[in-house]
């Protein structure tokens, strides 16, 4: 698995044929920027 592919698995998961976003988007920056988990 390539480095970029590993990073994608932290943020998305396939459930029932649909893509599920695992982390929230940043409300200030908008879609595409994820909030940190801590």
C-alpha cells in the first residue's frame, strides 16, 4: 500500500457500498480540511 493510500483510510471507510467520512470537517476552513482527533 502506498503512503497516500494509508492516509485515506484514516479519514474514510466504505460501509454498505457508500463512503463514510470518519472525522469532522473544520467549520472555519470548510470541506476538505479535517479536525484533529485528540
